[in-house]
C-alpha cells in the first residue's frame, strides 16, 4: 500500500524524535555513571600543616579511610662532609616509620569530615644550634622535638613524626607518627620506633652510658615527648611520635659517651564500634603522612 507524502513525513518525524529521546536517555545514563564513578574515585590528601574540611558527596553512604602518619627524623652522626651528609653519616640513627590504618565508616551526604595529615620529624643542621622540630599532627598529635647537641660534637637528635587524623561519625581515626632517632655521642644513637596498632618502642643507644629507648604510647596526651638531654659526651634522645597516645622521648646518653635512645611511636587506632574492616600496618617509606578517602555509594 502506498503511503501519502503527509504520512511519510509524520513517520520520519516520529523516528527522529524517538532517536533523540533514546540519545537523551543514553546521555543521562552516561552522566549518572560518570557521577557515580567520580564519587567513588579515591581522593588522596598530602601534608599541609593544617586541618582540611571535606564535604560528603551526594549518594555516599560510607567512606573507606587509609591514613598514614609521618615518620621520625634521623638522629645525627659523625661526618666531615658538612651538614648535607650528617644524616647519612657513621652513627646516624634512622627515624621510625609512621603507622597506617584502613577502615570504613558510615557517612551521610552533606556532612563534613575533618582530616589532618601528619608531617615528618625534622633533623636540624649538624651544628646542633637549634632543636629539631617534631612533625605537625592532627588533633594535638604533634611529634616531640629532637634536641640540639649537648655533647662537645653537637650532633642533634631527630624530632618525632606527627599523627594523621580523620574526624568522622563522632570518632577519630588515628595513624601515629614514628619516633625520632637518637643522636650520636661517642657511640651511635638508637633508631626511632615505628608505628603500628599499638605503636612501637624506640631502640636504645649504643655503648657505655647509652640512653634508654622511649616506650610507645606512654604520654598523657596525643603529643610526643621531647627528647632527653645527654651529658658527658652522650648523645641526645629522639622525640616521641604523635598519636592517639603520644610516644615517650628517648633518654640521652650519659657518662661513657653512649648514644641517645630513639623515641617511641605514637598510637594508631580506630574505634571498632563505628569503623568496620579495620586493618593496621607500618609505612614502608619515610616522609610526611597521607590520607586517602574512597566514597562508598
């Protein structure tokens, strides 16, 4: 049966309209998929030295957090190559690594989450003129300072690392900072403790009169303890790491020229009543911490 020109025109218009509607639906679905993918893409935050506020996106019902605390600074050792080489010299004591924690918390779209990435503990110049600052940390979890050189050689201990924190759903997730390394006296200092679920103690200095290690999670609050002074050519102790409970400072070496003790790590913790799928560990590289948020839809 032959179709009239008017009928054929109407049919063609219907086909074009249907195709446009299908294309529009496809575009809307694609845009929705892109939004979902964007909402669930991991977002990693680096150290800034201040808290950051994050707003939960539409559609999110949970957030998976991976937080790493800052590492402790290196305790100085003997060198004749100038300041740039003192942290890699004979007798230098490594700072401890930060702790890591991963877990998932419930959230509601539009609520705010406050995050704070912990900094690494510093190591002052080899002249020992000033203290080595501890790394800044969230919620008061700043690492304890390493001390300017007390011995005649003026080597300085490392500052403790700062804690990384995530304030969400009425609780705080903590990734503790590592302890600072003890300074060399006549003998080498001890390395700082590395973070884990309960923190890790520092290591005692070496030689006669060596300083004792700093225990982990041994402070009355979240800040790490400032390193202990050495005497009689003993090295200074390293600063403790910040954490849910701060790490204790290492003791200074004394008569006999023993190295300073390494500082203890701060505590790493998440509340299992609110946060699910919790796992703890230790960072594998030195430096400032980080926080990664992955939204769950």
